[in-house]
C-alpha cells in the first residue's frame, strides 16, 4: 500500500503540472511580416478617355500622364447648369495636388414649373 502511494503521488503531481493553467493564455510564436515600404520610385504611365453622348447628355473626358515623379493631367465634365468645368492639375511629392479650375459657358437655370394642388378627393358611397 505504501508503494502505491509513492507511485501515485508523483504521478498526480506530473498530471497536475502538465494540465494547462486556465489563467495563463497559450503562448503562440508569430513573426509578422515587415511593414511595406512606400519609398519606391513611381512608374511612368499615360492614359486618356472621353465620352460625348448627345442623347443622354453625357460629356466628359480625362487625360493623365506621369514621368514617375510628376503627374499631370486634366478632366472635363458637363455640369447640370449647362457649363463645362475643366480641371487641370499637377501632383508630386513636394507640392502635393495643385489644381486649376475653369468654367466655360453661362449657367442657366430653368424657371420652376407652376404649382397646381391636386383636386380634392371625391367621396365614394358604397
């Protein structure tokens, strides 16, 4: 009986030590990737598109080009008041985005339609 207690005591201690402790979080080894670097040189590009649809009234265009350091371009859109808005811009790391906005044409606003209240409801007798 004594040898059974001698074997049982170390065995129960070993089981108690091997069991996870509820108060301590599990230890994970995770090495996150290094943060991305944004100091890479820009890539040259150029594009342009335009849409002019008389049926729907859509009239807009955009062109842009870059040498990898300075980006320049313009875009044009027909406004609801009848004017054409043109924005020309330059953008770089030193000055940021610098735009010049111009308008062509005269703003026109149609006269509002006169208001006529609806006729009173007709009583329905059943």
